[in-house]
C-alpha cells in the first residue's frame, strides 16, 4: 500500500469522530431511521442537481445535498414532536419517499445509476482530498462546539441541524451504508447510555469512535487485500462490531 491509503484512513477517522456523538443521540432519542432518511434526502438533492444543473460529479461541499438533508431533518423533528409514538414508521416513509426521488433522478441522468451506487457504497479506497478535508473540518467543528457547549446536542434544533450537515458531507465520501454503520455500531458499545439529556463526555465517546475506526480499517484492509468493494467491506466490518456489542450482553 502506498501513501494514498492515508486519504481513506483519514476519511474513516473523520467519519467516526463526527458520527459517534450523533449516533449516541440517535439511539437515545429513538430515531434510528433518521440516518437512512436524511442520507437518502441528501442523495436525492445531489442527484436532482446533477440532472437540472448538468453537473458531472458532486462537489466537495454539496449544497443541494445539504438542502435535501436539512429539509428531511426538519420533517423528522416535526414528526417527533407531533406524532412521537409513530415517528419511526413515519421516518421510514420519509426514507422511501426520498429513495424513490433519488431513483427517479438517477434515471434521468446518463451517469445517474453510477452516482446512485457511489452514494450507497462509496469506493473508500479512492477517497479524494477535498471532500475528505471538508469532512475533517466538519468533525473538528462539531467537537469544538460540543467541548465548548457540552449540552448542545440535547436541544432539538442544534441536533437536527448538525446531523443533517454532517450526514450530507459524509455520505458522498463514505456512502450511506458506512455512514449508518459508523453512526450506530460504535454507539452500541457505549455503556447503556441511552439518556438524551446526558452531557457530552469526550472520555466516553473517544473509545467508541476508536472501535469504529478500527473496524473500518479492518474492512478497508480486507477490501484492498481481496480486491473487494471497499464500501461494502467497511460497512460489513462495522456491522459486525455493532452485533458484537449486543452479543457481549447475552
């Protein structure tokens, strides 16, 4: 392996650091499907911008994707307040809605199908510099805010806005499958911390993020060694990590 391996490793590090604090809140709030819905909304925004604006590829900062993610996150926030008992079912319908919009957008573009596959399972071994650096900046900004204001994610508006921003930046780099796995699997290893009102503690988040990074690197190494799709390998390794968190409590 050459020095180019540093970019996918850095992408995994930034993804783990940005997603694990949000994943803990997702589990605590009981809105697990929010990632799938928001990620699909970001994909739909990105794909439709390709069709309408004739863009050849996604930019480092995908503003149409961010707009789609923010719209979906706002809808989830409203649903959680208006129909809390049915929120997971309704969030699932939001996922279907945006997934269908993304498929329709992909159908109208020559390269739409390829772009759709990239958004689902990105080829991490060929992660590029600018999008990775933007994701790193987002992770650093999130941690700075959480250290400065440890109660930040307890409030709905900052949580949903931060979630939409991070996911819209992470999906083009990591792919939807890896983002969901990194969001949920490491958070399952946190010791029964399901209280959304609990403040941000770096000492609790960092070990879980390290586990997510380790699983991702194992999947990445396996992808390179066996010449297998990197997004699928990393997502598989992270999913096994999450299952291990449940098995240890049996």
